[in-house]
C-alpha cells in the first residue's frame, strides 16, 4: 500500500495518519474471534508470556476488566501475522526507514460501560532512556468500531513538534500523564474508525481518550515499532532491515 506524498506530508505536519481499510474484513473477523470474551478468559487463565493491567473499580464484586493486555500477539495469531505484514511495514518504512523492530503489541479492550479514560500523554515519556531518540511509531488497529461514544483515540495535531512535555507520575496503568489527567481539550481531534482502519502516530504526539460510555467493548490494538538499534533493549524482534545491535 505505501503512502502517497500527500499522506506523507499530512503525517509530517500533524504527527498522525489514518489509513482506511488497512486490514481486510476477513482478518478483522479472525481477530474478533480470537479475542472473544477476553476479559473473562484471561481472568480464569492468563496466556503464557502476556502482561495484564486490570481496570481498578471501587466495588470488589465488579467483574474483571482488562485495561491493557501486553504482548497481544501471543493471544491472537492474526495480530501476530499482521504486525509483521507488508501492508503495515511498507507504510512504516516510508515513515521511519528500513530498519524496523517490534517494540510491543498491546490490546486495549476498553470495556463497554466501564472502560476508563486514557489520560493525555506522549508515549516517549514512558520510553525515553539515556540513549534513544523519539523515532518510535505506533499503529493502532480498530478491531471494532471506535467513535466518540466508546472513547476513540484523540490527538493534538502538530504536538509532536512541541518536544517532550513534563508529565505527572502515578503508580497505575497509563500512570504517566500530562497535568489534568483526562478532560476534553479543544485542540484535540477525535479519530473515529471502522473495523480494519489503522492510525499511525508519532512517539511525541499528545494523545488520550475518553471513557467508554457505550454498551460494548472498544477493541483496539496498538503495534509499537522502533528503529532497530535506537538505544533499545526491549524490542521483541527485528522485522525488517539490519539485525538488532546489542
Ligand atoms: O487506546 C487509546 O485510546 C490510547 C492508546 C494509547 O495511548 C497508546 O496506545 O499509546
């Protein structure tokens, strides 16, 4: 698929880019099946090698709900295939060059009715170390419809050019965030997506999302990529270009 020069320009200027129909409806149906009833299944028996952050609710009787499932490629063979597919990597290659490593893949199944907000943040606030640069790129894939009601992702266009901002830190998932945690921002743009759409975004763009006020889960998966050898120790594997320089 690659990118047109207009799309490339949009990405450079705004820090994100929506690609409609990135993934086929057949693959989306496969993923939906592979992650069906994911909250209850993982509460009963978590898959080997994954890391789950659970939503925290006041009531102990509340059924368990996943906030974030890290290493989602281990629960979904289709996600595992797609994260290394040409349709995704060809776009990334235009954006970040030919040396591409998988940083991680995570499922964000914001639960219907009580999936909580994701506070405003820049991903590089989590990822910065002494010898890496903010060249990582995410691709968030819509597994079902994402809209304002169910808490679709929102970006502050152009904020990837503002440098790394001061974040607050709390001990919780998405516990690194900009002052104010999450509240509506007038300078933010909501990216509504249909199943199979993907949005690529820069490691420095400010993003966040509202709670899920609909009845159904908002199923999204973020693939995060790094340039191979960019001060990393945590990349899962090299997907394209030169081998990992450790
Ligand atoms: O899913 C969302 O709404 C935000 C996800 C996010 O912050 C991320 O993947 O870095």
